[in-house]
C-alpha cells in the first residue's frame, strides 16, 4: 500500500509538472498574438461578426492565469459597424477550475466599454443572434469573484418609442457572481434620455443603484435590499428621488416586496415639494400588474409667492396598475392641514390618458394659505388677492386633458364668504353630455 501511494504521488507530480511545463513552453516559445487572425476568423465564421484586437494579448501564469487585452471591438451582425468596444480587458482565471471544465474568473476588469443596444421598429434587436446562440449550448460554467466596469457607456436606442436611453461614466462592481447568485452589486452613472427626432430634447440625471444578496434559482429571484437614487443635473427643474426595496421575491408570475420606501423632493424656482411614500408590493411581471395595498404618503408643498404657509398633508390608501389593459386606480383618504378628503382616481389609455375622478373634502379654508394684499393686513375684513386665488384654482391645465369627475366641498371659506355644499363638475368635450 505504501509503495502504491508512493508511485501514485510520483505519477501525479510528474503529470502536473509536465502540464505546467507544456503551458510555459507554449506561452514562451509561441507568440500568442500570432493567433489573433485565427481568432477573428473563427468569430466571423461562427457569429458573422468582426472581432478586432488592436493591442497585444498578454498572458501571466502565476499565481493565476491572467489575460490582458487592449483595443478590442466587435462589429454588428453581418457588417463592419461597431457594436461594442473596450479600451482594456483583464481576466484572472483559476487553474484548478480549468481542469474541471469550469471558467472561474477571480477578477474581470473592463475599462472604457462602449456598447449600443437597438430595438428596431419590428421588435427585433441587434443582439438576437447572440442571445439565441447562448441558449443553444452552455459548455462552460461561469463564475467570478469580482467584476469591475470602469468608464463605461451603455446606450439603448428604441425605435418603437423614438427615444434613446444612455448610461455614461458608468462604474459597476459586483461580487460572487455565479449562474444563481450576485452579491453587492454597485452602480453609479450619468443617465441621459433624448428624443430621436429632437436633438435639443435631452434630460440628464445622476443614478446610483445597489443590490444586496441577490439569488436566482429555478427562475426565482430574491434580494434582501435594493437601493435606487436619481437626481437631475443641468436642468432648470431640479429633483431628487430615492427608492428602497426590502426582501424582494420575484418569479415570472409573482412579485412581492415587504416594504418599499420612496423619497422625492423637487425645487422649481420658488416651489418646493417633498413626498415620502411607504408601502408593500404585490405584482405579476408576466401580466405587467402591480398592486400597492398599504400605501402611506406624507407630503409638504411650499409656494412662497402664492401661499402664506407651507401645506402639509398625509394620506393612505391603495394603488393598482394593469399595464397591459392600461388601467391605473388610486383610492386614498387623508388630511391636508385642517381638511379631510377622500379621492378615487382611474386612469385609462396611458398613451392618451383619460382621467375619471371623485374628490370629497369636508372643509377648505383658503384664507389660511393665500397671502394678503399689502396695506390691508390690519383691516377687520381681510381681503385676499384675487390673482393669487385664480392662480391657486387655475384649471387651465385640464384644457387639453380628457378629464371627467366631481369635486365636492362641504364648507368652503374664501375671503369673507363662507359657502356650503359646493360641487365642481369637470367634463371634457369628448365625454357625452
């Protein structure tokens, strides 16, 4: 038994040294860059895309198998137009995993990646050939302990909606990536949205995305926490928003989140709006349905040139969205300063929306909000600025909207006039009388 063990160790050591020696000989005696035309030819024959590697291919053997590439580009399908390019690519591979036919990448670092995804007017995309080929075979299992993308630009051109979405100056890091897991995904970028037929219609914003503990198994995605933050830049209308999701579970037919928190603030000239929203989530991704059953919202609105004070309110209710049927319903009850209100809103046909609503307010005192006319503050009968009143109740924005509904106010106080049982009926021209 000892002799057998001795000879086995000698054979194993000899085989290992032979493999290592062969690899060292190949990498030193042969210039791997001589194989670049052959690699490009294989890509052209199998993918009908043109691969270019402008820089040298560099290999390192110790302590990991490292591959360094520079000046890489891949063309669109069947033509020479560039689909994706990268300034530098570094891969660090695990030796033992290669002998097990596994591709375990200790690190992937890509600098200066630029790629453009296009959805054509017929619904097809410029990566359909790559997606279909990936589905046919998966001979190598992929794993990575760390991925880092630096100075990346990802562009999505949608010819159906006639819009282009871009993430530039993108920096992305992720740990422990396998076929089923993804941990500590971190992304920061500058976002841009523009109309394809309008070069001046561009909107820029900063975006930050973090995901913890993501796991995909049997088409079921779970994550302990997701954070998304957005903020406008180079814009007259400034806003910042933050979304936090906790304990997410998602399948093709079911989506659930224990808690979603949305914080939104905007600043447009002298108008300031702050909204904090909390709710649980239930949805059906395949049917594009979303339901917020326990919705709570706190808001604060400040318009100093119109209002004498900021307006604070709180509401609760539920919201449902059916994207395929293009229907959204909102039901809320809440308070706005000293007023209590109930609202019911239905929106149909999202492309050309129609609004049906019903608002019931128990009492509304306009005097506490509007600024008094200068010089009349000390009079017994406070007179309010009619122009401010008109601005506060300006419904001109409804002129081009398909809006129909009722606003009922139990007691309305405006200036020196108190009215009861006030009802406003709003009906668009498209609605039958």
